[in-house]
C-alpha cells in the first residue's frame, strides 16, 4: 500500500510542479515585461518633454540675446535658475565649442563639456538619450538669427519621479499577481487531486485484480468522459472478462470432476458387487465386467475430448491445411451418418449449391461438422428432417446444418458452446456423448479463422451456420 501511495504522491507532486511552472512563470514574465514597458513608456515621454523644454529655452535664449549681449548676463542666469527650479532638472548652456556659459548648478561654468549629445546637437541633430546611470540628457542647438549654431542647451534629468510612478503602478500589479498566484495554486491543487485521486483508485483496483480479486471495480463517473474514466471503464470490462473466465474455469473443473466421478462411481459399485458376491454366476461376472468396460470407455472418451480441447486452445495440434473439396467432405459425413437417420426414419437431405474448394484441415473439420449433423439426428424425433446445405461467395464457404428437432430456448443459445453445458442433462445421458462435442466444434471452426452461429426455437428445430474462409491465414 505504501508503494501505491508513494507512486500517487510522485504523480501529484510532478503535476503540481508542472502546472505551477506553466501557470506562474508566464505570469512573472508577463509582469516583468509590463513593468519594463511601463518604465520605457514614461522615459520616452519624458525625453519628448525635455526636448520640447530645451527647444523652448534655446529659442528664448536666441530671442533674448543672452549669448550676444554681455549686459544681460544676470538676467540670463536668473532665467536659467528659475527654469531649472520649476522643471526640476539641471540646465547647462554651452557655446559652439562646448564651453559651459551657464550651469543651473553653478559647478561647471567655464569648463569644456564634451559629451556625444552636445556634439550631435551642434551637427543639427537634437537628441534625448538615457545614460548608464539612469539620467536623461536632452540637448538641442541654439540657432542665431542668421541661422548659425552658436551653442547648445543641455537638460539633465534624474528620473526619480518616473521611478516613483513605476513603483506606484507595480504595487497594484504585485497585489494582483499574489491574488492570481493564489487562484492558480488553488486550481492546481484541486485539479491534481481530481486527477491523481482516480489514478490512485485505478492503481489500487488494478493491483487487487492482479492479486486475483476479480470482483474489484473502478468507480466510473458517466458524466466525466475523460481518458481516466475511459481507462477505468476498460479496466472494469477486463475485470468482468477475467471474472467470467474464472467462473468458467471453476465450472469447468466442477463439470470435469462430475463427469469423471460418475463412471468412477459406477465402476466402484460394480467392482464391489463382484467382490462381495462370492456365489455370483459367470454370466453375472461377464455382465458386470462389460458394464465396467463401458464406463472405462466413457472415461477414456471424456479424457480424449478434454485433451483435444486443451490442445486446440493452446494451438498445440498442428494443422494440416490444404486445398480440399468441401463437397466430398460433407458427402462422406452424410454417407457415414445416414444409417443413424434411417433408423429414426429421418428425412436426411444434402444440397450443394456450388462446388467449393477451401484450405482446411480435413480431419478436424470433418469431426466438427459431424458433431453438428449427429446432434441434429439425435435431437430430432422420428420422422423429422435434417438438412445440410453447402454454399459460398468469393471469400467464404457456408455450411448450414438445420433440423426439426426439440430446439432450444433463446436464453440457452449463448451457452451451448460451453464445455459440459447441457440443456437437458437427462436427455443427454440417454443420447450419450461427453458434453464436449459443440465445444470442440467451436474451437475447430475458430482454428480455421471461421465463425459459427446458431438460431433455434423450442419444439421447432435448430440451425447452425458455419463460415469457413476459402483461404486459411495464420
């Protein structure tokens, strides 16, 4: 039992891990992509805003003449300081050589500031770019009235507010992720339990069946038409078949015991009678010995039929298949059994619709068809009729054996090929036989890859239809 639980636990663990990976990893990746896309969006929007601010400031510097009129230096510094304070960013103004003319921080005035963005702006290309430290540089050129580029405006922005906005967005997303992750985990646990639960039960049922408990069944939900339920239904069907086989085996053993016990009991009674009767006459001894011999013959017949059936079942009897005339086979059967029909004044008729040649084992098939014809004679009253018809199509030969005998009830038809099965045991005792003839016939027809069907009505008669392929295929 521990192994079964361990196996079920392993499957459940694997399913949980698989579903969690399939459900949560894409969720985390999606969230990371959303976060990054959000940050990029705000950065790009900020770049556009800063470039716009730089262009406005550059135009204002040109109009105000801050770079051409020395007396406006104080006003220039004031405008730069005020704009920097209002915008929350640093402003650096350089000339066309990159020398810092004004710095809102007041740290780099007079220094030469050579950065790629300033060079690009002086070459007529305004640019806004994010730096490695996360700052954003937005640079535009200052154009004089004559169209010459006389300097640049550099806005340096540290995107703290972007981070704050992004963090504000991340919080509800993280909250939603936790909720979704909880839903996914709950769903995975419920789903894995619904799958591994039936799997564990299925494993238990299969284990019990393998130990011989064929009455075990897998509970099957008719409304859950999934693969597990289908496997469960197949296991139940297999268990039913195995239970039928086991029941048939027990009945077979019981029937064999009964069939052998009857002649053995007769032999014992007869032999004890001889031993106990010291004054018995010679004629009595001879009569008793004949009866004993008859019972021994009956036992031998039963044993031989049983051995034949076992060998047919295990395919130990080598088949000698070759092209034979079914017409001649049936004619021989009819000729041999006609005296039995004549003794009961039975109308014994044979009709060959066509000349039929088939690949058969002549000896075994002769025995099989003889059993059917002989049974027809046995169970048909005096003055009745037994008819045999041979026909074929392009693939199969058809042998029909019909009689006007005692017939069988419909519920008996599915059992007549069972070994030792007798509809009327008293009648079978009177007519003789081992109760194995139809079983041998059935096995022989199957050995030829054919089929046998029976229809019957009580007190009206019985019809057997045997189909034999014209070419035997292994």
